[in-house]
């Protein structure tokens, strides 16, 4: 095998734990010479990050170690949150980690990128597709939470040389009802949809269990803006939203006068519908994102996933249904992943953006050619 992964957890965040995980991943490849490794460490390792990275480099006899601190980590063996843990993926043979090359170089695929709480401006610019994650770290601290070439850095950006990278993006939203037209708005307040108070229209569109609650779960709801009524099918609208062709807008407040305060002004005449994020909707969207990609690509060698701390076990009531979906559709595949505060994915019309509450899955295979990407808005 040219890829091996391992996950180890312990009571203490010590470099030896990370080194043991690296050795376990290397052993799964028959102890072939390592040509690079991804290492994700739980937040308990923040003060010991450089020592842990160095220990992994020594265990592998390879300085090409990249990755970062995360809220939690997972692999094909399971997931770990709220305790020290290390997840490692080692590459050998024709697969290797390397510093990103210029965009003009042929056969360069998406760049694996990992950093802090915000997306660097250069990463959002068109030119090179990126995938990866972000972790905000400890409040009030400015610690380096990433590493590259075995050294701590503010953010890392590496290529998987000798590999082709195909991306699937799950936003986890379920569209509600059919599009309607905004007939009245004021600043950020959405007043009426086809003459009916906006709040009444939203409440009527909700599933029965949420419709009857006095306090709406606004954090799990959003408005979705359409360029027009052109997408007639519910399935096609759901696919277009997942592909980033429709624009989500956060709902800030539900007001006593029946209006809704949104995160942006919406002009009258705009077509709009609602979306909700529920566990069953999220796992269905995860399955859709993978099922749409898998028939288009040859069997992968490995997978790398970047999930949100707002998904995973906290979202699904103690189980990671997104990870279970990966296990089901990609059985026995080497897998590594990190729970973060943001996920990075390409934009369909060029550039990249930072998402929340998403899962970005990268399927790794040979040979390295132009990548097929399911981008996000």
C-alpha cells in the first residue's frame, strides 16, 4: 500500500502519542519509506505541537509533515473529541507531500490548505482550487496552529504529488417548500412574501415539529436567494444549492411585527425559499455529495475529510453519521480527518471560500490529472 492511516488517543498530550500513531500508520504500509505525512492533533496538544511534529518526523524519518491543531480528529478507525488524540496519514511510493507549485505548472491539483480562524486573502483569489480547514484556536491567543516541513507556521499549503484529488462538499441543508417572491422589505428586514408576513411564510414552511415551537431555531434556518423561478424541480433546486449555485442568507432575528431580520438586504421581486439544517437532512446531504461523485471517479486510494465541530457527534447526538456514511460508501479505505471551525472549498466560478457546518471530502487517487471538483459558492 502507498497510504496508511492511524488514530491514537491517550490521557496526556505527549509527543510519544503522536509518534506512536505515525509508526502505526507506517506499519500498515509495510514500513515503506515515507514521502510525506499529514498530522492532525487535538487542541490539547497546542503547547506541545512542535515537539509532537518533530517526534512524528523522527518516527517516519521524513521531514515532510504537514497539518494542524483541530477541535478533534477522526480516521477510518473512529473519532475522538475532548481528549488528547493524534490522527496520521502517511504517503509512500509515487505519492508525496510537497510545497505548492506555481499555478502555471501542468497537472497541479487542488492545494490542501489549513490555517487559523480566517481565510487568507490570497487563498480566496482565483487561480488555484483549495480544500482544507481552519481552527480558531484558544480565544485571545495568537499561537501557530499549523505546520509544514515539520515546523510550526501560521498556515500550511501543500500539494499531494502523484495523486489526483476529487472533492465532494456537503453543506447539510434541506430546502423547504417552493420559491416565493419578496413583495416588501426595509433595510435588513424582510417584511412580506407575496403579501404575507415573512415570519408566517417561514413558519408554514417548517416541518411540523419545528413549526409548533414558540421560539424558532434560527441558527438552524436560513433564507435561500434564487436568480429567478427557473429551477422547477425540487431535486434540481436541492442539487443546485448543494453545488453552490444558490445563495444562503442567515436569519438574524424574528420580530414581533412578523418580519425577519436577515444578514443582507433583499430587494422586492427576489425569489426566495427557506432551508433548515437537521441531523437527518445533514446526513442525507452527506450521502448525496459522495454518491454524486463516486460513480465519476475510479476507486480512490484514500480520503481526507474536513468536518465542522458543529457537525459530527455534537450534531448527531453522540454519533458521527457523516463518518458512518464515509465508512459505508468507502469501506476499509484509509481515512484521516479533522473537526474545525471552518472548511475550505472551491467556488464554482473561481476562487475559494470559507464555509461553516460543512464537510469537505477529498478522494485521493492516481494518476495526477486535472481534478473533478464539486465546488461551493
